[in-house]
C-alpha cells in the first residue's frame, strides 16, 4: 500500500479502490452504507484520504428493477449502427447520493447528485432541476 501511495503522489494521480461490502446494508431499511460495512475497512481507513459511498435509492425499489423495456430506446444514445434496437435499458435519470463518511482533510456529509444511467454520467442535481 505504501508503494502505491508513493507512486500516486509522485504522479499526482488519484487511486480509487473498490471495496467488498458486508451484507449489513441489505438488512437495514434504508440500505445506506456505513464505514463498518466495508469488509477491510480498518485496513483501508489507515491509508484512505477520503471514503465515498454511492447510494441510489431507486436501486432498492422493486419498481425500478425491471431491467429491459419493450420499446425502442432513444436513437441518440444508442445509434442503430452500434446497438441493436430492442432489449436495451431505457435511458433514465435518477437521484443518487454520495455519502462521505470519512474525509481526512475536509468535511463529511451527503451530496445529492443526478445520474444518467444510460451514459453512466453523474451531474449536479440542483443545476438540472426546473422550478
């Protein structure tokens, strides 16, 4: 881990580690992640500058888990020459939360963002809201 930190510092690059979770979030009603849900949390926290959990409430809602749709998706997102026309997920924009339970040099808390699932793109949720 120390070699990785030294290399990242020298190259001025971010290191992203995807960690395995325990089954505890599935047993909770709100399914939000906590630091103690990380399988190797104690080892990672000694080195981590920041820990960010992604929470998308619609993921746990059975209504949003249909997977595939019968109608043809948006041709701008799925050009006919690159993708077959049927059976692809419908483009969807949903609310997500970035939970920051650990930040060595700054604030912790929750940030609401939007996520466009078809493009795997996150954006500022407030800037997209129409009043």
